[in-house]
C-alpha cells in the first residue's frame, strides 16, 4: 500500500473506494481505453488532470507530435463525452514559454497551427522529419 494515501485512509476510509484504475495509452486512438472504461469515465468523472507528455527537447518530432499534440487532442475528445466534467487541468511542459520574461495564467496562441504540424509529420518521410527536427 502506498503511503501517499495514509491520511485519506485514516480520515475518510470510504473515499478510496471511488478510485478505479483505467488502463490506457496516450499514443493510441481513443487513448487505448476500452469502450466499457470510456463509459465509466463519461458517466462519473468530474475533474481530469492531464500531464502526460514528452519533455525531451531532442525527442523525435513524430513522437513528440503524437504524444504532446495528438495525445492531448484525444484526451480533450474524451473529456467532451464526460457528462459531469467540471474541470480539465492541463499541466504543460516546463519550458513552453521560455521566450517570455513573465508567464501569466492565460492561454497563449501557439507558435504554429497544431493541425498543420500534425499534417506535416504525417506526410513527411522519416529522413525529412529528422532533418527538420532540430529546427
């Protein structure tokens, strides 16, 4: 048993019965979540925390796009099905606004259209993607 839940076990022992492990993979269509688990999530979840991403600055571009853009897009699509959703908390990478002296609590426009980035890495061959990845 993990110690992280010791206070909850002591103060509200029934609360942990709400926890259900759901297998998934951010790289897979529909996050690799089974239809039955998707239904459970759609009917019961009110808060989603999203922090799955790659933060390697030298990661392969196709992999970065699949994890950081498509994975987030898939999660948002699932959240749209959640009838009780009150909040989606997205934890972004640490250096996504490194060009700013101050980072406010607001959504900044992306430096490039995410859909165009997705399209580019889908049609480019590996050699071309690898050539532009450092840029």
